[in-house]
């Protein structure tokens, strides 16, 4: 973890190997990617074409979760860990459309995301946003720094949208439990995870990992269920991403190797 801020020059960005945030940006139709990322993304799609649908499904779930949290649950503080590259309907944009006074802290330790962080620092006059250059493996430090903007005596929603795939199963469970321990009663956690239920998905991920890029772990339902110890799942519980409070939109595939949930700390 470094103490860099968006006002400082970010570290040099390595364009010699594919990068997960840039590939995700490519799948979402963005322009913040390089040829090496497009090649890797195309190779992944050749083995598992559904990945583009999954990428978009994850963004849709994020928006639906925030709609619930800022609307029905009336949460006004969000901690988005593993932010990724700015795209459409970022957390602060969705939250502040519903609650203009919402306060958002974005967290990532990727130099590419840091380079684009200014796009995440817009805000309504009533609300606020900030960006922390920090590592998901150090949740206590994230919380401590987030307290500069967020009041942890009041409800906070922690967003973990696929970032835990970058750590081992045991690390993921430990990180979730440590974050949950820092939440006040009435706080929330929202999760979106890729699962290991599809053979083609596993083959595509294995091929990507072999490129020299940072490996990403597809996770079993049994491990993900361990996240929720001491938390109360919001209806409909832990379900495939598109099944969590879905909007009326047809899906090309009935089976999605993803799981999503929102949980409340009692």
C-alpha cells in the first residue's frame, strides 16, 4: 500500500502484459485498454463467450444493489473496495441520483485506476467522494483512512464487486470478516463473485492466468457462504447475479456462474 493521492504522478503503467481492469473495460465497451488487453479479452471470449454478459451483469447488479441501499435501506455512506476503472453508473453516480447527500469512498491499489481517479471524484454539492490508494488485504487500514470522510457510528455499505477473486479462499473469508467487524450495526455489505461451476469459464480463466497477468480465482458457493457469518442476508439471499432483484430484461443464458448478495449487520 502507498500513500499516493490522485494529485501525484502514478507509477508507470505496464502495457506488456494484459491487465484485468483494462480487459474488463474492453468487455464493457470502454476505451481504456491496450492491444495486449484486447488480444487477451478476445482469447478469453473464444473459450467462454458468456464473459461479456457476465461483465455487464456485474455492473447491473452494482446499480440494483445501490438502488436498494440508498433507497429502501436509506444508506448514505458507501465504501467501494476494488473500484476498477471508471465506467457508466459508478457508485457515486447511482447513489447520488437517489440521495444527493451520499458520501462515497473509492478504494483501489492499481496504478491505472489511480491514473483515472479524477473521474471518480465528482460529486453533488450536498455529497462527497474521495479515492484511497489502498490494498484489500489490509481492511483495518482501509477503514481507518475511510473515516476521514465516513462516519462509522452510522450505517455504511461496503461494496466488494469481484475484487476478492484476487486473493485466496482463506484470505477472502478473513477480509470479509475483518471488514464486517468494523461495520456498525445497521451497516451492509454487497458482494458479486464469479463461481467455479462452468468448465469453459474455468478453462478461459486458466488460459488468462497463464499469460503472466495477475491470477483470478473462481470460487465455490461453499466458500462464498462463509462470508455471511454474523450477517443477515437481504432477500432474495445469495443467488446468481441476474436473479438478485432483477429488472425486466431477457438474459441470453439461464445459468450464470456468478453469485451476488447484500447482507446487513444486525
